[in-house]
C-alpha cells in the first residue's frame, strides 16, 4: 500500500539512452502522490510512431530528444492511490493518460480547453519536463505514473483495455480534426496512411457517418480497410487508380509518417476541399501554390486534442464500440515493434503489456 502524500513512488520502465541505443530496463521515481494526484498502475501502453521519431531523434532540431527517454503516451491502467482532494477517480478505476500531463492552466488555450496549444508549452508525457521545466517526464513504457487528476481521462472498464490504450493518442488525433472539419453524412473523407492513426481515422469517420476511402501504399491492406469501415481503397502507387480519384474528396486526413508530396494528395480534393496534416514526416516538403489555389483548397494541421475533447472521444468510441486493433507484446519486443512499424507491418497498433514490468 502506497502511503499517499508521504513519499516518492518507485517506478520501473524501459528507456533508450540515445538515437541508436537499444531499450533497456530503467528504474526511476515518480513524484509523491500530491493532494490532487492519482497514482496509476499502468496496464498497457501503445507504441505511437511519434515514440519512434523521438526515440531515434528524427525530429531534431524542432523537437529535441532528451535521454534517458522512456517513451509512451497511450496509457491505460488502474488507479491504485488517490490524493486527499481527488474527486474524479477512486481506487480501482481505469484511467488513461495521453500526450501531455500538465499545462499552465492560465493562458487562453488552457482556459479554453485546448491545453495541447498552451502558449507557455504544456508538459509532455515524456521527452519533456514538468511545468517546473526541470523535472524530466518519463512515459508509459513503465509500470506507474503519478498525474494530476485533471489531466487524466476516465476509461469505462471494458474487456478490451489494451484496445483502448491507442485511443489516447491515435484516437484523439484523428477524432479532433475529423469533427472540426465536418466529417459526417454526405461527406467523402479519405484517410491517407493505414497505420495506427489511419485505422482509428477510418473507424471514427465511418462511425460519424462519412463515406470513407483509404489512400494507401500497401495494397495488401485493402480487405482490412473495408472491414474497418472504408467503402473504397486507392493504392496510391497505382497511377491509374490515383488519377481516377482526382478531385473526389471533401476532406483528407493525412496520417503519413514518412516524407511525401502533399501536392499529389491535394490533387485528390474537390472544390473547397480540406486536407488536414497530422502525420509529422522528418523532412520539410515543398509545396506548389497551384496545388491549393485552383480549387480554393485548405491545407490545415492538427495536434492531438484537449482533455475535454479527449474524454468526449473516449465516450464516443465506447458508445460506438470502437477500440484499436492491437498486437499486444511484452516489453522485450519494443525494438522489433519499432522496426515493423517503420515498415508499415503493423495491424494496426503495437501495445506493450506493462503488467509484469
Ligand atoms: P504508423 O502506424 O507507422 O502509420 C503510418 C502509415 O503511413 C503507414 O502505416 C503507411 O500506411 C503510411 N506510410 C508509411 N510510409 C509511407 C510513404 N513513404 N508514403 C506514403 N505513406 C506511407 O504511424 P502512426 O503512429 O499512425 O503515426 C503517423 C504519423 O502521425 C507519425 O508521423 C506520428 O509522429 C504522427 N502523429 C501526429 C500526431 C499529431 O498530434 N499531429 C499525433 C500522433 C502521431 P500504408 O501502409 O497504408 O501506406
Ligand atoms: Zn502519439
Ligand atoms: Zn497554458
């Protein structure tokens, strides 16, 4: 039994010590459970491609990598201790943690419920610091997390807790822009890239009532795309199929992790169409203005979602029976999972079982 409010919490995780280092067991402490904190015994943590980009220092200099790094921001677990002022959670509840664990709480973004855009910079779940800008944050490839209850999410106990974990990043990152840009009945929505984010995008857009198409480089994923809720599938390596899809979509959600030509995808938008970029390739991409101006098109971006919208997404997914399709692995298989994810060989999210870490 943890004595809340009296001592730091010993945690065990898996860390990488450099861009080319292998993951290895890592012991560290979490802060003591404060009055507004909950202690979460982590059960599952998804592997997001952002983990790979950061563990391998692929986003520098825009997003520097700090080592040792314990990645992981798709976290679900059971609450095992609560501070004296906690009201949202009780011991035994299932809770989730997404991509950030604190923010300034005062700026217009924070008071407006879009804490991910905190003007002072929110505290990321890992590869970051607490708001004191000193204490490093370590992520969910670990067995325990201490977090202010306001930044934790309520997860309804379901049989598929492992499948809920990826909703905390892949789910909200696709839900938020799909909702904002009008995915729904009568809308032709294309999801570019059928990976962790993409497969959630297909399920969520279909549940919103949109007509969904998958734009993929992997023809072997066509049957899956249709099972996930897509009506159409375009192999974008097939020039004829891609040409036939020109000017046909209202909205494209670009989840692609590797460098690609935005112009080629923008050509698939109809008049007034919108392409929202959520994938973060490692290199800048040239863009010809003609790709946008001819059809009065919009090229937009979107970063995860705020706490209240993340809760809304979890409730939407629970109501629509949506979880992620996962392959559960033990922590000693992180490297293999990274390599397979980079090769687009994941159906459709690796999730690490942290219960025996
Ligand atoms: P993932 O599971 O690896 O999926 C990426 C997909 O991109 C692949 O499955 C593949 O789909 C497609 N792809 C890969 N290489 C490609 C290429 N050269 N050309 C075209 N398509 C290619 O990754 P993820 O976890 O979904 O993350 C996707 C991206 O979103 C990453 O860059 C990640 O960092 C970023 N991200 C952003 C946010 C945000 O808030 N904006 C949040 C989370 C993640 P096909 O096999 O179907 O072609
Ligand atoms: Zn992520
Ligand atoms: Zn703020």
